[in-house]
């Protein structure tokens, strides 16, 4: 009976290893999606600030001429 218990334990190790890899993959994908969403938001904010800076720069240039 003891050898059957050890055999069962060794048989479940590859399944646990597969689940561990699968879990890490899902975690990694979720982290990438969150990072990309945050990056997109920050890029949009930066573009809005650059647009405002360009408008202010053009307005200041027009008043000098």
C-alpha cells in the first residue's frame, strides 16, 4: 500500500507542475494587460499636454510677431 501511495504522489507532480506553469502564464498575461492599459492612459495624457503646449507656443509666437 505504501508503494501505491508513492506512485500516486509521483503521478500528480507533473499535473501540479502544469497547473503552476498555467497559473504563472495567466498571471503574466493579466499583468501585461494592466500595464498596457496604464501605459495607454499615460500616453493619452502626455499627448493632451503636448497639444496644449503646442497651442500655447503658437499663441505666444503669434503675439510676438
